[in-house]
């Protein structure tokens, strides 16, 4: 119990046995913790240190996270200690979810990894998270489910190595098309979930390149170039990061009494500016040959 010296006015704790548990005692139950501010100083044997007046020595403005003792022994709050957070259940992180953590102080973790203030990383489930005074829990994140003919668009908030081992620079965007659950890394942001376009004999995609790149069919596309993706190329198509959808193009059907003229036709993948092609006459010439 807490006692006050009538001569020095110093306060100290006296440990029982007592007939009842004093109000400053806290009992831990399994998988719980609490946070104490301005904790007492303990020696190498774990015993509380006192000054010459019997006052428990404190580390002011420090915090101490206290977990369940093996024997579940209750502990007292010494004079000057403040219970910042009451006894609380530990956070259980389920599968396909994670906690985004941020270091507020430099420290070395149990795997001998150095963490610097400001570093962020993920604590992935299934597991029970044990809090540390050097770490803040910023956010709990759920995995994004990628279905068939879907992809997620990711954005790099900071330079990183992604889950495939590829280096990403700040501001870069890319697609993940693998079906299943995807849990973004600490410096990855899910921009959107993209669905594939289904292509048929009567439907194609008119695309434009936003910058020079190699497309999904290993063809180099120059910035500003436009082209069609048809059912001959693929049954479904998910837009690349550097592809812009200009229009969904429907096939033009002609009967035996119709014809059409194409201006600026594309022949062998190259635009023929200023030319005209008579579709009916072109078909007749091919049939005669």
C-alpha cells in the first residue's frame, strides 16, 4: 500500500501480505498489457531502486509497457507512476491483414535489425502483436482480393523493393495481376482495382500510349502512338499503366450492297496519312486475284 512519511512527506509503497488488494495494484490476465508513464527504476535483478529517503526513483516522461508475468503476479503503481493506458487485450492480427507500424525512436529489434525514427513496416498476421514503446501502430490494413481478369494498381510512396524483388522508385505505379489476396507493403498504396475488357470478333480497344514503353505483347509503343487490341491478340485485356483507353470500337458490318471508305488507313501497323481506301473495291480486287 502507499504510505506517506510524516517527517519527510515522501511517499513509498509497502508490499503485503494484506487483507485486501490495495487500489494501486493491477492484475494482469493472459494476452493483456498496460502502459505506465514515469516508471520506477529497477536494477539488474529487477528490484525497485529507492533514494536515501525511501522514495522510489522514477524515469520521468518515460513509458513502460507491462505484459503478463509468467506467474500472473499483480504489480503496484509506485508514487509518481501514472497509468496511461489501463489493462488492455493484445491485438490479434488475423490472416490476410497487417498492422502498419512506424518507429518514433531509434531501436534494434529482436532480429538485430536497426529501425530508425520515421521508418515504417508491416506486421503481418496471423499473429499476436506485442507493443513496444518505440513503435506506434498507424493503421490496420486488409488484403485486397484480386479475382480472375482483375489487377490492382499500386503506387510507391517511397523508394522500395516490392514483393517480386523489383526496385521501385518514389511515385512509380505498376500492376499486380496474380489472382489471390495481396497485402500491400508499408510504402505501397492501392490506387484502384482494374477489371479486364472482354474482346470479341465485333469489339476491340482503341488505345493510346502515355509514354514510350513495351506493352503486354512485347511491342514497343511510342509516346502518343495509337493502336487497336483485338480478339486476335487476347481474349481479355487489362490496361497497362501507360495505356489510355481512347474508345471501345465496334466492328463495322457491310452487306453485299454496301461499301465504306477509310481515311488515313493503317497498313502493316503504319498510318498512311492522306490516303483513302475503298473497302468494297479492295475486297473485289483481292477476290479477282
